[in-house]
């Protein structure tokens, strides 16, 4: 009986923890690590659940920011897209911060290259 109670406790903790897991970035366009033959027209970020992007930055390898159409959104969504200016050949890093439905901040970054 004690073993059964312990097993039920462990299982309930596992499922409670899984339900509280934070969302993450699922896909992006350009993809992380992409080597593009031309400048992408848009930046698209797709999360596992609805988020509010707080900050999205694109930087050249030198650290110079790329000015594009990002502004924080008051509407939560799983997918956001922004127009990009023509990017010159080089390496770029995208850094993002978003607020999940559970009010926790999530963040990440990835890079891509334009030939």
C-alpha cells in the first residue's frame, strides 16, 4: 500500500510539472543555422503556445543592430512575423524575449548567414 501511494505521488508530481512547463521557440524563418543565398524578406518566430514578444533584435556579427519593424505586441499568438530590410552578406544573430501565458519570461537566440 505504501509503495502504491509513493508511486501515485511521483506520477502526480510529474504530470503537474509537465503542465507548468514553459513554452519554447519551435521554428523560425530563417531557420537557426541557415545559410541563405539571398536576404530573407521576413523574420518569423513560431512558439509552442501563445506568447507576447517583448523584445526581438537582429544584429550583424559586429554587434550593429538591424533596424526593422519590431514593436512589442499586446496580443498573444503562437506566430509573429516582421519585415526585414535587405541584409548584406554576413552573419546575423536573432535574440528574443517573450512573455508566456504563465507570465514567465522566456528568451533565446539563434544565428543565420546570408551569402
